[in-house]
C-alpha cells in the first residue's frame, strides 16, 4: 500500500523526467540543420524521401489545426460546454506535432524556410490563446478581475476566429516547404497563385455562410449582397491597377493583362455599387459581381502558357471561373428572381444556389495548383492533366464538405429552437404528416411560381386550396404555421 502510494506520488516526476529526456532526444535529432547539408547545389531540398516522423507530423498537425481547432472554434462561438475539452485535445495534438516537426530525419529542407519561421508566430498565438482561454474559464467575473475579463474576451474571440486563417497559411507553407517550392524567383508567382486561390475559396465560404445561416442578417443589414461584393471588387481593382506594373519602367510579360484586369474590376465594381439600390432606395440585386468573375475567368483561360499541362489546368480554371459567373447571374436573376432569399423565413435554399459556391472552391484549388513548379512536377510524372484536375476537384469537395459541416454545426447549436421545431414537426406522427403535406404544397407552389405571373398565382393558389382533401388546411403558408404552433 505504502509502496503503491510512493509510486503514485513519484509518478508525476517520472513523467516529467521521461518527457524531458524524450524531448531532449528529439531536439538532438533536429541537429541535422546544423550538420553537413545534403541539399545539392542549386536545389531546395535533399534527395531523401520524407521520413515517418515527418509524415506523422503532417497528419497530426492537419488533424489538430485543420479539423479539431476549427470545430472547437464553432463550439466556442456557440458557447458549448464542449469547447474547452475540444481545444485542450487540439492543443495536446499540436504540442505533439510541434516536437515531431523538430525531430524529423530523412529529407532536408533549406534553413530558415517560411514554414519554420511562421510556425513560431502560430505557436506563440496558440499559447496566448490557451492562456487567455484558461483565464476566461476561471470565470472571475466580479470586481477588478471582471474588468480584465471584459478586456480579454474580445482578444480570445478575435484570435480564435483568426486561427483557421493562420492555420491554413501554415499548412500551405508546409506543403511548399516539403516540396522545396516557391523559393527565389518563384516567390512572386507563388504568392499570386496562393493568395488569389485562397481568396476564391474564402469568397465561396462567405457565400455559403450567408446562404445557410445569414439570409436574415443580409436582409436586415440594409445592403444587397452585390453592394458588398462590388465594393470589395472595386477596392481590389484599385490596388491591382497600381501594383501589377512597376510604373515608369517597361511593360513586360503579363503586366498589361494584370493591370487592365485591375482597371475593369474597379470600373465594374463602381457600376455594381450603383446598381445595388432600386428607385426607392431599397437594396437591389444585380449581375455585376457575377459578370466580373465571368470576365476574369475568360481572361485567365486565355493566359499564354508554355507547358501543355499548364495550359490545360489554366483553361479549366478559367472555365470553372466563367461557370461561377454564369451560374451566379442565373441564381440571382432567375432562381431568386432578384429576391434576397427564397423564403420569408430565410431558412431554405434551392439546390442550384450551391453551384456557384462549390465552383468557387474548385476555381480556388485549380489556381493554387497551377504554379510553374507544380506544373513541372505534373509534366514530369506519369500523371496526365485530367487526373491532376480531378484530384484538385476532389480536394475542393473535401473542403466544401468540411466547411458545410462546420456551418451546419453552428446552425444546430446557435438556433436550437427553430431547428428543434422543425425536427419535432418532422418526427411527430400527425405533425410529420402535416409537415410533409406542407413541403409538397410549397414545392408545388414554388414550381408553379416559376411558370406564372402574380395574378395567375393567386388563381392557382385558390385551385390548390380547393383541390386539397383536408378542408381544415388553409393556404400552404399557414400549413407551415400550423406545424409550428402544434409543437
Ligand atoms: C485550450 C484552451 C482554451 C480554453 C480553456 C478556452 C476557453 C474559452 C472560454 C471559457 C470561452 C467562453 C468565454 C465567454 O463566453 O465568456 C471561450 C470562447 C471562445 N474560444 Fe476558447 N478556449 C481555449 C482555446 C481556444 C482556441 C485554441 C480557440 C481557437 C481556435 C478558441 C476560440 C474561441 C472562440 C472563437 C470563442 C468565442 C468568443 C466569443 O464569444 O466570440 N478557444 N474559450
Ligand atoms: C498548421 C499546422 C502545422 C504546424 C503548426 C507546423 C509546425 C511545424 C514546426 C514547428 C516545425 C519545425 C520547424 C523547424 O524545424 O524549425 C515543422 C516542420 C516541418 N513541417 Fe510542419 N507544421 C504544420 C503543418 C505541416 C504540414 C501540413 C506540412 C506538409 C504538408 C508540414 C511540413 C513540415 C516540414 C517539411 C517540416 C520540416 C521543416 C524543416 O526541417 O526545416 N507541416 N512544422
């Protein structure tokens, strides 16, 4: 018994010693940077394959920063009691991944690479976030501590929401470091592809958030979606007009295309802002942002390329972007018929509305996957451009799925009442019947709406009412209300 107690008492110190020893060993293993370099002259990585430690590092960090922290962030925003346990699990994995990153053997990488530099920034941010989080968790809400808490909360909130963006950046840095890409002359091109590609994906994510949980918000904010989009396009265009060519020097390479693209962006953006109000000053939808994307896609698809695979990938990127533009215009003008959302309650959407959103993700991945070095890699491999493009589309689907899952999680936790009502209505026996009936009715009404004018609509609705076998059921819209009331 006494022996058992001693062992138990001694356990923490044993654990500390053991882990210190392991970390010391790992740190020693990291010495390869200071030893003789195996990187050949003019190369950016050595010839050796990536070792298991580094593979595990990649997997663990992607799991921690790419999956667990973002889930934890949503749990934090929705004040779930699972927030802290989730982030603690993520933090433990991140610590493990950190040491694995330092302990790897196998392939060597140039010293002072961007991934290892940025890892310090991310690591310090995470440490700060955990310390702030633990302080918040103590719930000292009175007196002086209460005042400090009020200060700390916004910090934890802002850093928390910035974490997925920082993590995304670090994962991209990890990818280019592993392959030894984007060094020297390639930096500018890489930055252009990764920033623009990520921006397309971010735009897709923002549109998905607005569609799934922000319809009411956008209606209340007093501006149409196109006003915001056009303003961003105009601002971005201004920047590109003056930064894509070094003024006062000769016009080289693609300077003309990039600068004129900047010009059309701000010209069109201003027009888009103007069209965002109707004659009474109410927010109005318009075609401009979709059209700008269409033009950008066309310009991109015509960008001259040397390699066949590069030309094919750029062409596919351009077509995808053009498809975003066309489908967005169709969505606004014909699916939504200029309305801000499909239904009054802002809870539903038409499947078509997902098309431009997904294509934005796909365009982003295609562009990010089309730097010179990546294209060389594919051209020198047995893979053809079709397989490469399919891989990029698959990645787009995965990120599309995951972001939709996060938005769904947020929706469930943030709007439990309305979801429970729907859920209850769909599950209750009688209510289920009514809900189904209501859904069929609204579906019918929606389809008919597309085919008839307003006057005809009233007439048709009357017919629908008469043909209903349950006389207690009024118009389809009240069926919906009945369901809600009976839960
Ligand atoms: C492991 C240590 C962590 C602890 C103990 C912790 C604790 C907390 C607590 C107690 C809150 C609620 C604050 C309040 O409502 O007054 C909170 C909110 C939040 N946390 Fe954490 N957290 C941790 C890590 C993280 C990380 C790593 C992230 C980001 C990836 C994060 C993101 C957030 C967000 C976005 C909120 C919502 C803030 C808001 O109301 O806008 N937390 N956290
Ligand atoms: C966001 C998650 C990640 C974090 C926080 C992270 C952090 C780190 C850290 C701290 C190191 C040690 C740096 C040093 O040697 O000074 C490292 C090394 C490394 N990581 Fe990551 N990493 C992440 C994701 C990835 C991913 C996704 C990849 C690859 C696809 C990757 C590839 C590498 C490589 C190749 C090294 C070795 C660099 C070298 O030896 O100089 N990492 N990482």
